[in-house]
């Protein structure tokens, strides 16, 4: 039942997300007929890339804290995902970072349709190299933006690490406060 609710909420979320993007981008949703992660349009390609960067940040935090990346809570091991379900679990609260960065990139003109090309051999869009670098810089800026967390000024990568440490302490029964 929870997965059904999650699916319905995701459908509404992506409908709202799509409504603020230019129609010329042809973004319909994250869900496609074959798989939700296909780079079937430039927006999905940029989201995939952003989530890949976020995945790396989460994997780094898991390794730093010393947790086992294959033991998750929300994501189960399946045929289309890696066996590191904890990485995907930890990504969930921070996916908005990639979502907002993609939206900003297209709204500001940092990314444009000319920055992508489509190849018929794999039926996916690809970044022009310069566009990928510009987008990566936008992602770095977003991850490096300061945020107040527990009376400290931290960057988002450190917030992810802090939250991962909190999870580790919780699992060990060492939660204080």
C-alpha cells in the first residue's frame, strides 16, 4: 500500500514539475514505458546526472560513517537497481537538490535544447561536453551552498554525512537527546 501511495504522489509531483518547465523541453514525467530512468528527453538526462552526483555523495557518506550500503530500509534489491539499497534510501530526502538545480539550469538558460543530442542507436539523449561541465558546476554550487543545520553553517554534502552519522548512531542505539 505504501508503494502505491508513493507512486501516486510521485505522479502528481512530476506533473507539477513538468508544468513549470518550457513545453519545448518535452518533459512528460520520470515514468516512461520502458523504465523511469531513461534519458528520453533532456530534462530526464539532467535529472539522471544530478541523481548520479547525489548518489556519489550518499555513497561517500555511507563509507565515511562505516555503514553497510547493501542494507537499506525503503528500497529493496531488485533487477533494475544496484544492490546498494541504503544509498538509494539516503538519497530520497536530498533529491530536491538535483530537481531544483535542473529546473534552475533550464530556466536560467544555462542548459538549452542545443546542449543535447539524440542518438538513434540507444534512443537516449546525451550532453554536449561543455553543457555537462556547466551543469556539473551548477550542481557543485548547489551542494556547496551554505545551510544552517543544528546551529552550524554546513554545506549540503556535510549535512548528508551528518544525517548518515545520525542513522548509524540510531542503529547502534546511541541516540542522545
